[in-house]
């Protein structure tokens, strides 16, 4: 059995996925999605933006963003954090995320499969399902 020559990686991905959006809700799956985005960023120089869409008017802390900051700390990657308040009567987290995708010029979305929604039956959360169905860019779902 001879040795087979394997070419060096081309790193074309670094030109395909320059801006990565990571929606977080504080769940472990959303933080694992952040881990993947940080790894891609470290390897390929992608810009990572963490987004938390939270309902306006509720006394919700920035716990999700703080968890994301702690997770990204010391990883050697520059991360931008954004919090967008949504009007729960007229907007959903998925519509907020889709708006951010379009206005932010992202190349990829990496998000957790299930977050804090109350849907039990599907194996994927309602927000992730909406993003997969409606996003004009690549979506990676992390379980």
C-alpha cells in the first residue's frame, strides 16, 4: 500500500463565509453554535456577530449576551455583540434575525437547533425552522 498525496487545503471557505451571524438565547445549543462560529473564525478569519433578540418591555437581563461573552473570552477572536429589542405583538425573534441577516450582509448563520421556545414536537425549534425556511444564505444548525 503506497502513500497517497493529499493536497493542502485551499481555504476557499475564507472567501465564502466572511461574516457569520450567531443568534443566541442563552441555551446550551446556541452557545455550541457560537463555539463552531468561533472555531471557523479562528481558522478562516471570519467576522462573528452575536445577536440576541429579546422582547421589549419584559424585565429580561442580558444573560444570553453575558453567557456568550464568557464563552468567547480568551479564544483570540474578535466578536461583536448586538441586542435587538422586539415588539412581541408585531415581531418574532425569527423576523428580527431575518431582518439582521438581510441588513447586515452576512454570509452564514450558525444557530442552535432548539432554544427556549415551548414547541415540544419537532426536533428543531420554531425560530431555527423559520430561519432555515426563509434565509437567503447558508444556515448551519447545531444540536
